[in-house]
C-alpha cells in the first residue's frame, strides 16, 4: 500500500476549502503544535507545543489526596505569578469520615506551594469547617490587597488573608472557626451601660452636654465591625431652679461630671475595643480610646468598665462610618465582583424567615396602653443626732449624724435623691491641736435608684447604695505618698475626705474614720424605719508622729 507524505512548508492552517482541495504545504487542523514566527514577517514554522507538566502533589499529614479530589475553584494572580485553588476530596483516607477541604496557592516563579487553610472532617454535623460542596463551584473570587474573597452560593461569603497561614488541624480536628472566615464581622450586640457619677473635680465638662456612648470591635487585618447601639444620654439634671429673671430652669444642667461606661470585650477574634461617643446636637462620632485586649489582659466575653471624664482631645470617625449601623452581607451569594472600592454581590439570598421553633410564621401583634408617671420634686425632712467616736479617745459629738426621712416617697428605678449637707468644725482631741479649723463646708451627693425598692431599709442595705456611699474595700486612702487618694475616688466618702483641707497650720490630713482609720461614712437604718442616717467621719491630722483628731458635725442639711 502506497504511503502519502506531505510537508506543510507554508505552515498555514486553512479551514476555508474542502480538505480534498487544500493546497500543498497547508493544513486543516493540528493538535499540540504552535507556530513560531518573527515580528518582521508572517513566515514561521510549526513546532510541537509543550504539554502539561506536574509541578506538585497535594497532601495532608504525609498522605496524598485521593483520585477523587476535585478542584472546585481557581484564581490567577498574574501580577504576583501566583495561582490559588480550592480543593475538595470526598474520599480522603484520614479523618472521621474521609473528607478534606483545602485552600492552597502555588507561586510559579519560586515554585513555592502554600497551604493557606486545611479543613478536615471531625465527624460532626458539618463535613468540614470549610464545608466545600463539589456541586457548588467557586466561580466568584477576588483578591483585594492581601484579602481573598470568595463565595459558592451554599456557604456565607468568606475571606482569608493570603499572607497568614490558618492553624492546621490537631488530632484531626480543625483549629479555626467558621466565623473567622466570614466577610461580615460580628458587632457588639447591645449598647454599653452608662452610669453617671459626680466626683470631687471642680471641672464639669459635661455640664451642658447630652453625651451618648457606643463601641465597636477591631478584628485582624484592621477590619472593624459596625457600631453598637448608642446608650441613653449620660445626664443627671440638677434640682429644679426656675428663675424669673430669664424664665429658664437654671437647674437643667448635668450634675454628673464623669461616666462609667461598661462594655463587653467580645469573642476571641476581637483584638481591640474602640469606645465612641456622640453629642446629641451633632452627627459627629468621636473615638474615646482604643483598648487592646492583649496589652490590657482582657478576657473574652467579659464586661469591663471605663471611666470617661472628657479631659482630652478625641479623634473623629470617618464620615463613611457615621451611618454604618450594620454590615449588609447576604446569607449566601452566587456572584461577586469588585466595583470601585466596593465588594458587590449578585444573585444573593438575605434575611431570615420569621418563624417559630415549629416552622410556623410569627405573627407580630401589639397592644398599647398609656403609661404615665408624674415627675416632680419633694423636700425631705431631716434631723440630726449625736454620734459616738473612739478612734483617738471615746467622745460623743453633738449633731454628727444626719437623718433623712424618706417616708411616702416612691422608691422606683430612675428616681434620684440628692443629699445636701453643710458641716463645720466641732472640736479637737489630743495633746496639741492646730490653731486653724475646718470652715463651714457644703457637700452634695446625688444617688439614682438603679431599681425599684420595696422599703427604705431595702434601699439603705442594698449593695449599690452602700458602694456609692463607700465601703472599706472601695474607698481610697485619705493620704498616700504615691498611690491615688480620695480626691481621685468616686464615692460619697471619698468626696467628704477630699473636701477637708489638706493642711491646718503645720498639721497634715492623714486618715479618717469613726472607731478606726480607713472607714467609710456609716449608714444607719433599721428594718422598720423610714429614715437613713449618715454619720460623718472624724478626720485625723498628724504633726511629726503625733496624731490629732479633728471632729466635724453637720450644720444644716437638706434632701431633695
């Protein structure tokens, strides 16, 4: 049988004519060939095209992937000569049920293979933490700086940092959470709790301000959550004081000059907590401070208190953050792209069905009723009584106990009681005494009821009231060479100790108490009584090594 040999000298593919009429030197079709040519001429030669070459083998813990492993998504980063691909192996020989999901990359110019995420089935209700499904290909992938975003229309949109290796499985169990891969970052669930307080500081920067507080979380890769809800304004009005000159309520000023802001530290993925505040007459949100959990030793999901005194300059959040009440990321999406500087999703599903535990639609039905509370002011009767002291020597001081009669008052949550006391020097004890004494001094303390109380006794013996008046464990020392003293404290006892002059002649303020040093103002009450008594302290001054006692007694008092 004769053999026909043709040389494709022209090296040109010609699909325009019938194969029986193809001129000599041309051809109709070819496989695994390429045409070499020059820039200055169309003349070239046909040569064999190089085929595929195996560059690497994927494995986990020394075991290669099975022949059933499948690539369900890939992304080419041409600028960095890097290929990313997503692999699902349903027949892996290691693990509880033999499933393995991987996110890997290969850098062509250096032949470096990187395992970014390794997720193995631990036998739980979800196959792996990545939970790849070969029926849902990952066709939408975008790389923004070091963040690789992807979505598969079955799991929530996700993101990984390609410069960070996520922890490998230990004991065939994943060491990372599904939450750590989510595009949406969990914000604080509730607004911070704010307690307005009055301290000894003469500066009240909150005097004419309605400030509300919020906070947000900072995660890895400098990603921030949405802002929490804002708290109610930190404002305690002073007693009503209407003036006929201006026809204004001059008492409508903030009696508090500081606020204790209680916030939650968030889960283990949270790296920092950023405290925020906003004045009610502006839309500008200001950052108070960024609290690093690792540096401060904060535990996860724990409440902490921050004392705000508005005594420094604050930075302002970008305008784009002011109305960022939530992150609008869908539950799942089929398409994804980058448009401008925004991540855009298409063919997505968002929102939850409002159903109960039985799958039945929830009917939101409301019934409203009018609830009214009269807001007013009542003057409270006060009396004085004699008090016994035994720190330096046993002595009784006349009118050193002031008693407030709260009978008939509604002790309900939100009500405020203001104790106004004027006191002056009574007498000295000791071998020697100063020639000066404490002048007539006015002191005011406002207490806001945190809850309803069934009786005056229940109020007086509550932990919160006692802590506000002062306890042996929360008051600060009257004098200390280096640590904070009572003038930095927040209790009524601290205010009292601070307002006493630091020196009288050559005598220095040293301590205070009733039967010993370091004691708080004594709260006097009985089970059936409607009165609360406060026994003021004896303040001790020292000269050299000799301690002298300065007793004071209330001159006049009011409770509003």
